[in-house]
C-alpha cells in the first residue's frame, strides 16, 4: 500500500481531503495535528501545518522524519498572479520558488497524474511555477511585482515542505486552488484570523468591522471565493483518490 503525506495549512483546506478518507484517526506529533486514514490503495497522513513558512517547516520536520513515504503533497489555497486565474481554478506547480529564489522541481509523472485527476473532475487547471512567500501579498501591486519571478500563483507553505521532501529523496507535488484573483486587494485584518488554523476570532472581527465598515463587502466576497475553492478541492481529491 502506498503511503502519502498531504500538508495543508488551515482546517478548511484539510476538510476536502478528510471527506474522502476512511478509518480516520487523529493524533498530535511534536505539537502538529495530523490525521491518518486510508483510501483506495493508499495510506494517507494529512498534516495541518498552520499558516506560514515557519509553521510549515516545523510540521515537515515532525512528519518527514517518519520513514516510508512514497509521495509528499502540498495543498490548500493560493493567490493568483495571472489575471486569467479565477477562484476555484487549480494550479499544479511545476516548481516551488522560495523567497530566496531556490527552485524545487515537482515530480513530472506525479504532476501529470494530478492534472489528469483535475480534468476528470471537470476543473480548470493550469501548470506553472508557484511562489512561496513569507508574507501575505495583500495589494494588487505586490502581486504584480511577485509575478516578475515567473510564478503564476503564490502561497506561504510549499518551500519548506518541498525542501524536506528533496532532502529525504521523496517525490513531491503541489496542487493549489485559487482563492483570490490577481486583481483582489486583501484587507489587513491583524489578529482576526488565527494563523494556526484559519478560524475567525469573533470579537476581533467585530472590532475590525467597527473601525473598517467598508470592509464587509470585501469579506463577504472572500467568503464566496473560499466556498468555490473548497468545493474545487473536494472534487479534485475525490477524483484523485478514486484513481
């Protein structure tokens, strides 16, 4: 039976994977939450990293020390750096580009399997480099500047996961779903979102909206984008696991 480790930052990014697993158990390893389950022909370890490079690096160290993985997968949401990418579109990374301009190539055969699964799920899918940024790219100008490296999307966890896989000699792939477009400006919300799992702090949100009343339409739009992103991930993992 093949053993796969799947890394996702936030709770809502984990749900599309969990939905398709059987005989699931939950545990913590070195402070990292993970679930172990099975699907057709596979044992799956699903690891919730929390947001950001530092948390992802700690999660990768905690899990990749376990021998016997056949594939490492980075998944979750990403921001578009190309104007044609829309919420719910999938991006299969040809490489992860770190903030220091390191390039971690993904496994070509496994990458093709991801793309085929996306096509079976009737999802729009693009291939290209993905940038791993140490901070949120909140403005349109920041996204435009980041695209100069050749990346088509941006996320915040893939580089340390890819580096750990490369060090261990394990094939690595990344499949991300677009959350915000290249033309979407993200609000600076401080402590409203818990970086450990992506949940909202109701009191902090109420305080934020009291001082930024114009942000409510943006937040509602982001909620719709998240719903589209989560639905696409659920369809993708259903098609991939079925194969």
